[in-house]
């Protein structure tokens, strides 16, 4: 079953690394809750990525297509899978994260959970706000490049 997450959620991490997931998010997870999840540090950002197990296995199938003897491929996989481990949502709706995993993303107490289609990003609130704080002009250019597939006009004079 493909699942697409929606909604941005503000949460808190306690001293033991538990994050109480909001009911609205847990309801989205219900169909896949028993399958479990995988968490890892993001490749590009200072956050964690939470994947439903089914989605993670698809990524691993893609990784299996790479040459496991190629040094560059090995380096990519090491960085891409940094902090990887299985996690579960407990009976109280809490996601328990090991302290070393939390420290990979600089998460302290205030947490922002953000949907990224088929997985979730878990951010320290301040880091997230800093990442998305761009000007209106930058937003216009970003949507043109990404959604409209247009490159910025370069002044060649």
C-alpha cells in the first residue's frame, strides 16, 4: 500500500528521545503501523528521515542495482545510510529515537515533523525555520526551476 503523508506537526522530544506523535499523524500511519519504520540521517539536510518499512525496502532494491565493489558507490551508501536503524511507534503513540540518532540532526526539544511524500522529515524547529526562510523572490525562482522546469535567466551582458 502506497501512503503519502500530509500535514506539518509541532512536537516535543523528551529526555529519553521519545516523540509523542500527534493523533492526526498516527491516523495516517495506521495502515502501515505494524510493518515498522526505518530512521536515518538525511543525506542533504540536518534532519532525520522516517521511512515506512515498505518504502525503505524499495530504496534498498534500488541500492542493490549499484556496483557494491565500486568505491564511490560504497562511500555514497555509507553516507546515505548514516544512523540507519529500525524504529517502532509504541502503544502510546510515541516514536523512540536513540540519543545518538537524535544528535545526528541536532534535535533538542522542539521538533517539527514534515511530510515529504512517502516519508517524513524530523527537524529541530530552529533548523527547519532557518532552512525554509527564503525571500519571496527566491520562492518564485525556486518554483520556476522545480515545478516549471525553467532555469534562471542569466545576464550575459
